[in-house]
C-alpha cells in the first residue's frame, strides 16, 4: 500500500513539474516582484 501511495505522489509531482509557464511574464519580472516584498533578505556575510 505504501508503494502505491508513493508512486501516486511521485507521478503527481512530476506532472506538476511539466506545467506550462505563466504567459506574458518574464522571469526577470517575476524575480523583481518577489524581491520587492519585505520578507526577502539577503545574507551579506557568514561568520
């Protein structure tokens, strides 16, 4: 039974990976919009 559930999950995940890209939006536009949110912080240096 676990094998069937695992196989189903892997199938659904791989089907989702082949979804069509959003129409009319460039990757750079999407990244710029995400970077404008206050939740994004970059790490300057690591000790």
